[in-house]
C-alpha cells in the first residue's frame, strides 16, 4: 500500500483517484453491445455470453427443476445462516414503510401522497470470481416488501451453463419470478430493451464491474431507471490509537478481495496505527485464498497520515466512500459530520462484512464518489411516490385568483382559462 503523510489539500484529488478505466474506453464497447442486443435480441445475447462467459448454450429461463436441484445442494447450515440474514434484512426494511401523507394546505384544498411499487424490476447479480448470492437478499427482499409484481434476475453462467446454487436458492426463497443465465453488458442491455426471452424492465438494480456500471448508466438513455452507479467495491477506515490494528487490516482486506479494481484506504492520525496496520495487512494477506486478487487491489490502495480529526473528516467527505468504518475515541465527531458515505460502521466490533451479509442494512451502495449525491438501496428504491389533490368549490375560490395571476404572468392563457371558466360558473 502506498503511504502518504500529511498531504496538502491541493494534492487530495490526485491522491483519492479511483483505480478505474476512463469511461471513454468502456463506452465504446458498451454502446456496440447495446446496439447489437437492441437489433438482434437473443442471438446477440447468446453471442456475448459465449464470448465473455464461455457458455454457448441456448438462452432460456432457469427451470423449476434446476432451482430445486440447486436448493438441495445448499447445506442446511448455510440455509440457516441465510434465513437469519433474511429476517434481519426484512425487519430493517419493513421499518422504512411509510403511510399515506395528507394535508389540507388551505380550506378546500386537500393534497396527499401515496407510494406504489415499481411493477417490473431487474436484478443483476454478479458472478465472476465470487458469485454474490447475498445480493439477492439485498434486492429481492425489499422488492417483495414493496410489492413489485415482476422480479427478473440475471446472473452470468459458468462454462457449463450453471449459476451458483446459492443464487438460485436465494432467488426462490426471496420471490424472484424469473431467472436467466446471462451476465455483463448483455444482461443489462437485454433487460433494457427486452428480447424474445428476457422481458424488458422499468428499473435495474445491482452492482457490477466497470462495464456493468457504464451499461446501467447507458440504460437510462433508453428510458430505464437504475438504482445508482455501483461499480468496484471500496472501503475507507478512519482509525486512531483506540483502534485494533489487526481488525483494521482485516476490514481493508475484506474489500480488497472483491476484485483487482477494488480500493481500500486507511486514514489515521497515528503513525503507530499506520505502521502496525501495514504489517498486519501483509501478514493476513499471505493467508488468503484470494491473495492474488487482494494483492492487486492493495497495490491500488493507500495509508494516509493526517494531523487532526478535522482534516481527516474533510478528506473523507471529499473521497465519499462506499463503506466508511470509524474506529475512534472521538467517534461522535465523525458520526455527526460525515455527509458523504454510502454506509457507516462504528466501533471496533462492527466489521463491514456485517453489513454485507446479516445486520439488516443494504449492501448495494454508491461507489466512485457517487455517495455525494446517491443513497444506497432502500425500500423507497422500489417505490414511486404519487401525489393526489382534490379541490372543492370553496378551495378553488380560495386559490383561483392566485392561479390566474401567475398563469397570466407566464403568458399561459389556457392555464388561466381553466380556472376562470370554473370561477365564472360559480356566479351563475
């Protein structure tokens, strides 16, 4: 990891750059595949599945028999762990339900807001080097609580045309309606346009690599909403002398093992912590099965020493981490003043992996600095707010003149007339 001591503010932007390819390099590929899928449907999807995933079979919906067979291969011990996580995720997301909001803004003018589920959603579940079956929980559970009617799931197959057993089991457990063996850009394109086999959806959810992230952003140009730009995983830890260096190192490595383009950062006010964490990272790294992946991510990562908590907080808000861990005797300062973070983990006994799996919060979070403007997935992500209003004769008398004056000032005579014709009728 690169060690940086007391960097001046002018250098922060350069220091905090993510290890990602430029969008221009990726967009060409994404645009080509989108165009092909839009024109050629299933044929194009199968071509890219063979090219990128090595599976040359026909594009079909995963059968009930495949799902049941996969479920039988998941151990009872893991099933119990999954059920515990599902219970906590349901409990947390159900608390986010809100009732109808209603107000009479003035006599005779009643306004209210109600929420409705998005009818058709698409879930993208990464496969690759580590199939993220836990993401099924994070997306399908709130989708069901929200009442979404159609929940489509796409996940890349292996060369034998199989999706991880755990993903299929989770999908069945959480109420996914249709599952398809397709990943990458072609999966996002298929859900954007619809093909002969895969239905078009209204909103796409789920993390992915840089290509999937750009593909989701391109989908918005074709009228499909997305949860957020969610690319390679990242984690920032603030630790002072109250932190446990071995815990901090384990958290950094927990995100580094996601992929070679992940990034982890330690910000500290303690030279001792910096040195001890550096040693612990190398020690624990050598024991990881995914050492080669984590090692490359660590090469993209940094240990940053700053002179004060205030400086640390300013730097962290500028970085806007996906995951932010606070291990500080002054934790209230960071809790109260952090404004840019996807999800925050507080104290020595709150590992980031708790949020990834079982505490109840959602792990689908904005990366690459997008936490400055985006929230992580929550129940409202699967809902639309619709406003209603009902005005009585008395109410229109109360606000009618204001509407007429404002419409006339904007030069919109028909708007004014829509009120005037009613007000005149009241005088007859």
